[in-house]
């Protein structure tokens, strides 16, 4: 399998963060829309195998990558203001230059902190039966705007670069994430897949996207976690209950050790919905790279 970097340009606000499992879901919908359910079934069968055919990372500012979660600092009885400020500042650094970890890459944005700004937007509440504005019907929704336009994400795959680029373009052609139908998540793919190789060696690894523990021999795990309470999209949203089963995921930047060389961790999650007719799946794996 080969690890590729793909760059895209964000052309609008977004509602849904750039997480690897969500990007993977968009790729699956792209296959369904262009090649049909039969190809989706074949793709998912490959994803169940070891290794899976395509594993997706979260997205990071161009030229940057997530920073591995450091071990907790040793407890000190007293801290001066400067030391406390340095600890707090270090925690806010989410990204590191990708050139520290990958060959064939360059520093584009030296963005170490979260580049997103949350904005509340006020809307009128509409009476659809009368096509009029309801009195006192103002409400607010959140939008996420980025200070930068260009973003990178990584795909570990056995597919050809041409196939990968096709899948990525299909994934983003109708927008990304929630409210794509109203113009959010407009994305333009601006690069071909570029092969990259990790610079570092060793048995300590960092995950580049969310994942679940697949009991594949990882140890000494330190990670942030979050609960993914996903919803169905596309045609499923109109015919089934929209809510998928919640799952706890380890976030990108998780660090751990493994005695054997690995390129990814986690597994495909199946039966993520109560429907007996469809086997709704979700990405529970992520590419990993060695870190010191």
C-alpha cells in the first residue's frame, strides 16, 4: 500500500469538521452515485479485508499535520506564571510541519493553532405552508470559517493514483458535510495524489485520523476521544431513521506503540444502523506514521 497526500481548496464556510471517517463516508457516497450499489458492496468487501483497500486521514492545513499527543507533564508543586503560560500555549498547538514527518513535502502554512472561527448566523423562520416569514421566528445556526484556504489529507491505498483522484473528486463534487445543499463545504481538489514516505522509524506511531481499537497489538495508547453520533445521508435519509448508532473514537494525534510495523490501525465498523435491510458501515480505521 502507498500513502498519498491530496490537497484541496476550501471555498466556503463549513458546518462539519474535516474528520477522516466523514471524508471516507463521502468517498463511499461518490461510488454509489456514479457506479451504483454493486460497486459499493465490492468496495466495502475490500475494506473488510486486511489490509483494507483505502484508509483516509483527517484534513490539516496545507503543509502541516497533526501533532502527536504528548505524555502528561510531571506534576510540580508550584508553577510560576511563565511556566504555566508555556504549558497552556503548548496545548493549543494542534499542528506541526509535515516536513518533519514526511519526505517530498514542503511547509506552506506555519499554522500551529486551530485556524477555524465559529460564527453565529441569524436566519428567519419560514412558514412553508404560507411561504411567509413567521413573527418572532429568528434563530441562529453555527458556521465554521477557516483563516486558510488550502488543506491536505492523506490516503493509504492499494488503488492507482488515477482511481484515488477520481474517488476524491466524486466525494466532494456536491459539497462536504452538513448543509452542503445550501452552499456549505464547497471544495475544489487542486492536486493529484502525491506519494509520501514517513521519515522517522521506530515502534511509536501517530494516528492521522479517528479510529477504534481493533486489538491489533497496540500498547501505551494516549489519545483524546469523542463520540460520533452520525446521521445517514443521501437516499437513506429519506427512507430510514436518520440516526446511526453512536461510537466512541480515538481522535487524530493519538500516539501508541506497536511491536510490529504497521501502516494503519482500527477496522471497518459494520451494522451501524438498526436497519436489517442494509448493512450501514463507517470508517473506524486511520493511517499511522512512525514518530519519535
